[in-house]
C-alpha cells in the first residue's frame, strides 16, 4: 500500500466521524482504524498504541471498550457506503458465521463449540456475519456474537460481560441472521438474493422467514432433507374404521433430497473463471415441494411434514467425489448455470474473513466485554471497507487508462477489428 493511504483514510472517514459527537472520539476512531490497517503482527489495543506513539493506551482502550458512544450511526454510514459500492439487484447477501479461537472462560460468549476456522469443536467465540457482495467484491456489513446456552442461562455472567438486556435471551443463529437482514432492509441496503450454507439452510423457519419477506434465496441443506415431487396432492384417504379424516394428507411419501436426485440428469457446469481456468462441477436441478409444512401424522408415521413451498432442489458432484445439496426459491425459469453461480457465490465471504483476520486483526481483541468486542469488529469492518474502496478506485483508474481513445477506436473500426 502506498504512503498516502492515511490522508485518504481521513477523507474517507469524514461521513463516519460526523456521527461521533465528541472531539476525542473523532480523534480515536481514525487512530484505531489506522492501527488495524498499519504494520504489525498484533492488532490488539496495547501493541497498536505502542506503535502509534502519539495515542496513549488508556485513551485507545477507553474508546473501544468503555467510552459512551453509539455505534448505530457508524453502522448506518458503513451500510450506505457498501450499498453505493456493491449494492443492487445483482448483489448477493451472504449469511455465514466465523469463529474466534479464545483461551479462558471470561471473554463474552466464549465456550467449547464448533469452530469453523479449525473444523472441530474448540474454545471460541462465534460471530454471525452478513456480507454484501457483487461478483468477487465482498463488504462485511455485520458481525454479531452468538451466545451459547451456558451463557444465556447465567444472568450474572452476562451482566459481568456487559451484555445488553435485549441480547441476553437465547437465540439461534438463523434467528440472529433474520434480525440482521431486517435491519439492513430497513436501512435500504439493496441485494438480489440471500445465500447461506447448510447450517442455516436446514432451518425451515429461516427459509420461510426469507420467503415471507419476499426475498429470493439459495441455501445449502443436508442430504436427508425431505422433499415431495411437484405433483403431490392433498387427499382424504378412506378409513376402514373410525371417523373420517379431518385434515388431508399427501398422496405420496416425502423422499430424502439425495434419493430424488439419483435419477436426475447431471451436467457439467462452469460458474466462473478462477486463477487456473474455469471452475466447474456436475450439477442437477429439479423442481420440488419442500417437506417443511406443518408437522402431522402421515401414513402411520409421526412427525412428518406437509408439503411446503415449491423450490429448486440442486445437487452438486465435485471432482473430489464430495456431494452437496441445495434449495432455492429462484424462479422456475432460472437456468442451471445461474443456479450453480448462485450457490457457489458464497465463497467470497471466506475471502473477507481471511483479510479481516490475517491483516486487520479481527480475532486479536483481548477485552472481555460485549461492547468492546462489537466495537472492535465494527472498526475492522470499516477498515476493510476502506481498503476495498481503494482497490475499486485503483481498478477503475487502471481500466480508464487502458480504454482506447476516440482516434484509436475509429482506426480500429476502420480496419475491421471489433
């Protein structure tokens, strides 16, 4: 990065700083973000203050952990900036979560739980994330701490960590994701389709909440997710004994997703070009009805689900032999290539995680409080947005410098070149 980034940062931060009412806060915010972006392996408060020299540790620590200021206006400014850069009908809103490995038991939300970063259960914090992306350009909009049951069941522990009352109750990750989506929609953030992995896609309430809001979605599911064919009908089968049925039942049994795709037509599809050529796998897609309607006894079997929404069931056979399954409520005329492109677009949030952690110190915060962790995460997202903005500006300049002049274009047309 060239040396003028600090002056660019001051200009870029102007809309954010306008939302901070106190002069000291308007000084600490650029210092904190500059500390995250600047050199140094460790991006926690103490080493950042030591590298700066002009900002004492206690002032920087007070700003992020205990200072009285509202983060909502800064979030709103971040969302407006992200929407301007990558928002629109062709954008993806990606729901995911990331883990921050942590020692001890006093940091807010830390507990033995599945750590996606490590691929196993470990002592960590888990953040539910929301990323807005256009093609290969992601911007992280939200990082919210998930509280495991051992935390929500311990009011004293929650109080010590400064968890606000409205966040102390138990909530699932899909519930948290819907709350964040509602906040973004209320703020006017534009996107075309919501994407999520099977950790969220297996939740029928999550999918149904997206559909109820009129949103398009494409999500991963486990292979055993039950589905019906689209020609399923509800009937009142005759009974040999007893009263007639009060409620209809499906005229066919639901089938696991992987079974219904066994007889489907599979095609090799390339969804985008990578550094080593086209990225491709074999895909199949059929229209189905999801078995996520009301639970009911069907055909002598309990806890069965009635047919729900019509959707696409998509299968993916990777070159490694791994098989993945997805559901999407994209329109019935959506091509297989567009379905594949949608379900494979989630990878860009991994790119964002990598830079947020490896370069911007997302997982370096050493405080224990709810407020400190979320403010540190917000500063990390703002730093990342600034860097993405600079990259896009640089790409735009490069494209402009390579654009042919009017004279050159005229000469090209005269010689018959397109």
